[in-house]
């Protein structure tokens, strides 16, 4: 019923950021490759091309070279993207960044939740610096958010940090008495969503523990949760219409 500019058209004359480009399916890789080669786009439903001048920045946690070898990532698209490469080392390789990031997240979540937490105890900071952070900055942010909520007083102590990171907050695995009931006829995607959300409630929102219980990677859990948030936003918009 109305025209709407796509991402490339909206970014014309500027920069477009593609996150997790390694997850782009092959048929979309072809479309993106054409845009990069021809510097033109076609709106949905139109047959004429529109020129675009966009600087593309892409990020990924995946090994794109391995994807090329396995055939899941197009070689021509990979080399179109790989003009200037910047490697961001994982947090375990730049432990000196952990204190500054932790203090940033502390200030952010203390304000958001109106909590009096202002500092991180020296031994707690030592734990944060020593941990390998397989989930990188997102995992650190999640840990600090939970610590701000759980802290008593104005200081984050070792006791409110998760055991996985070397802290004292233990979350027990699900035992045989715990059940998640899935009604007959539930789709696989809805069943998966219910299992993930119920497990998170069981762990008090501890994503690291939930991922361990579910037997999935922390990055996979974050990706699923982001997907659910997007779907929920879309459902809300549809309900408003």
C-alpha cells in the first residue's frame, strides 16, 4: 500500500552494517553479491534498478574460510567482502579489557534497575579477569547484570558471580523431578521456544547455566533469544494493526 526503502537504499551515501554475515543463507548471498558487484538494487515488485553508493561493514563469529571449504559460504561473496579485514580478539585474549567493560555494565544496570551497587570487590574482579568468557562480551554483560540484581549492598562480591566463572552462585542441573510439559500438536519451533524459556526461568535467568543444561552453545542461546524478541515485536506490531 506504500513505498518503503530497503536497507541498502536507506543507507545510500553512508554505511550499512551486516551482523553475523556468516549466517546469511546461500540464496541471499547471491543477492548481496549482485548489489556489491553492480552497485544497484531493485525494489520488491519493481523491474528497474536504482544505483546505491554504500560502504559495507560486515561482522561474523564464524570461520568464513571454513565455510567456503565446506560449500556453505560462496567463495566469490567471501572475496567481495574481504577487502579490509579487522580481527577482534576474543575477550580471553584481551583480559585487560574485562575491568573496564565490567564497570561500564555495572553503571548501566545499576541505573536501569535503580540499585545502589557502585563497585566490584577486588577478589570478584580477579575472578572476572581470570575467566575465559566463551560467550565473549555478551556473557560478561549478562553476568554483571545478574550480579547487580543479586548484590547485597553497594558491592559486587564473588558470592553473586556464577560458579561457571569461578564465583559462588551455584545453579543445580535439572533433576528427574523437573518436567517441562509440551502439549500434543505443538510445533517443533514452539516446543523449542518453551523448553528454552522454561529452562531460563529454572536457572533464574542465568544464560550460561541454561546453555549448559540444554546442551547448546552460549552463542546459540543468545541467537535464539534475539529471534524470539524479534518475533514478539512483530506479533505486537501485528496486534496493533
